[in-house]
């Protein structure tokens, strides 16, 4: 059904979009989505906003106001981006990551502002760079009390599909196998990725050690 772009532009004027000012007519972008150019006097920024986001009240202000809401704390922007990624993989089932989160029943049970304020209060990290937001209970939801900050390697070890490996009778993480082999067998030549693949395929230590690296 064709959309009356002039009429849609007039409809948008009835919505409260904070500091944003409509600065153009509704038009279609290169992907075919209806958008409208906006201007924010606070940050002097101009950008196209998805019309559906305004009409569904997903967009109610300029992005620059997000940090203002949290006392101008620049970390709020980073946490907001983290929240958006979490929400997508938990609540948007068309997301490529949904199979490991939303499809498994993992939900994001926090609102955006609630999440940001909670993280700033409970985990006052200097900038949140170099760390990831992980769930303590890997089968639990994104909710207060079930969140923590971890490094990337720590987060990998907490994934639901992490496997253990029988290393001469000792149970170790499969991700640690390559480093253990390099330590115990200095002449071990296989690549890390190959070692991990063979371990995941069920090969034993002796079987992996007997393999020769592929010739270029």
C-alpha cells in the first residue's frame, strides 16, 4: 500500500521527540525505509530518524540526551550500546545471535535506563572497555543480581556450549588445551584453531599429538 509522505510528515508533528526538530519531509532511504531528517539544537546534530521508531515511541529524544540523563557520564553511552546488543539477541528472534539467547529462553528483563543506572552503581568500571557483561547463571536472564563484568576469555569459558577435555585423566577446558600442549610438548606444531577443532571432534591427546601440521 502506497504511503502518503506529506500526510505522514504532518502526523509526525504530533509526536514529542524531545530536543529533536523535524527538518525535512518523510522520504525513503536507500534501503526503502521511511525516514525523516531531524536537527538537535543541543548537539547541532542532523540525522535521519526511522519514521516507525517515532510513531512507535521508540525514539523520544536525541542520542545526545542519553548521557545528560545520567549526569553527563560518558560511560552511559557505552552501556547503552551494550544494552541495545543484549536486547537484540534476546528479544529480536531474527538476530543472528538469537539462537544462543532468545531461542534458548534467555530474556532481557531490564529497561534500558534501569540497566544503565544499575551498571553505573554496581560496577563503576572506568570505561567498560576491555570487559564484557556476563550472566552469573548462564541459564538465567539479564536481570539485576545476575550480571557481572568479565574479560573476553572468562566469558568464553562461561558459554553454555563450552566443552571440557580429558587431558591424561585431568579435566581441563578445551579452550586451554593448546596452551597446555605447548607447555608440556615444546615441539608441538599444530595451530591453535586445528587443535581446538580436533578436540571438539573427540580426538584424544595421543591422537592430536600424532597429527602433523598441514604443509603449505
